[in-house]
C-alpha cells in the first residue's frame, strides 16, 4: 500500500514523498507505473489519452446493462415467465466478460498510460507498459511511440531497487530520468531493446 507523506525542506515548500511497502511486488510495480505516468505527462504538449480505458469501460457498461435488464425483467415478470430472458442475459454477460478478457490481453497488453502529443502538424501517440514478474526484482518498462514514421519501441530492465530506497520511498526523479532517456532515444529514432 502506498502512502504519501509531506516533508518540509529549507525553502518551506512541501513536497510529496511516495512511500510503499517495498516487499509487496504489486505495490512496487504500481508505484513505479504511477511515477512513469507522471513523468510522461510532464513532457511538452502531452495530453493523456483515455481511449484505451474507455473501450474497457464500454464493455463493462454493456455487461452491467445486461445484468440490470435481467434484474428488471425478472422483477416485472417473475421467474417462470422470465426464464428465456434470464438465460439470454446470463449468456450475454459471460460472452461480454470473455470479450473483456480478450480486450485486456490483446488490445491493452499491460498498457497503463497513453499520451497524445502534437507539435504543429506532427502528432505522436506514446504508450507505456511494464512488466514485473512475481517474486522478481526486475522492472521492465516499454515505451512505444506511433507517428507518421511508424511504430518504434524502446525498453529498459532494471532492478526496482534502483528506484526505491530501503525505507520504501520511490525516487520519482530517477524514474523520470529513465523515462526521459527512453523518450529522447525514440524522438531521435534510435531503437533500444
């Protein structure tokens, strides 16, 4: 679980420090993902794009609508009469959950941030995804850009200990430096693997 603490420095400014349980792999991954997302949003002319999340929400809304229809139909016409509609709604719900699973596996592919960037007539779409296996300290960050030149990807794999201290404080500036390095390499058309 991540907690935010405020710390006073010499200039009396308050900065937020993200502190997590460093032994919880899921919390570590999510904290690093949040730091990457924040670093991407700081890039010039960057706007977060929610189309990927909206697709997931649309599928979930359809599933909830089907469940609500089944509930309302059963309330209006008690069980023996509502049997065919309930069967159709239950089948539709499970199909929609299958579609949602396929959508998250093949369309989202672990993407946690999508940014749009416009520089004059040139527009770019940045996607960030990450991977961290269970009981492993290696955090892999993938940064992908889509523009008029095509699709390019860069990645980096490092120990999460490079970004988190012994007390569980995430060094967002170190994460931002790695994101900037990948970002600049993709802007310069260099490919890293």
